[in-house]
C-alpha cells in the first residue's frame, strides 16, 4: 500500500477512532538506525539520563525521610533502620520512573523504540 493509499484510507474511515497503518508502512520509511552494541555514545546518554534522575530524586526523598524518621523515632538506630528500609522500598518506583523517562527521551538524535519480534524469530 502506498503512502497516498494509506492517507486516503485514513481520511475515508472517519468512523474509526484511530486508523491502523498497514504493518509494512513504517518499514517503508527511510530512517537511520543503530544498535546499542555499536554506539557507546547513545548507551552512555541513556545511562546518564537514567542515573541523574534516579540519584537526584533518591537523595531528596532520602533526606526528607531521614529527617522525618529522626524526629519520630525514639533512637538513632531505629531512625537509621526505618530510613534504610524506606529508601529501599521507594527506590523501586523511582528507578522504574527514571528508566521510563530516560527511554522516552531523544538521545543524540535517536529515540528508543520497542519492536515486537515474531515468536518464531529469536
């Protein structure tokens, strides 16, 4: 199907909420590609994008949690244990958010996409 046919099909199907392009539509578009094995700059860009977000938010929440646990606990040891457990638990959603945010950004002109592979291709 040509681009023109896709646009015509899209315009004529006004009752559909989101028209679905043919499966080979995107493959026909010329795009520059690279992979992580061959581009250390992009890998470092993604790593840094994840790392700084995770670090800054973790430190901020850790400081607030440390102060709060220090005020409400009866001993420094229990405050330290509560803060350690609290930081460990909160690190999971922070890391998930940081990774998702880093993957959604553009890195040196590239963006990360996920391509579903056929089950018979590994």
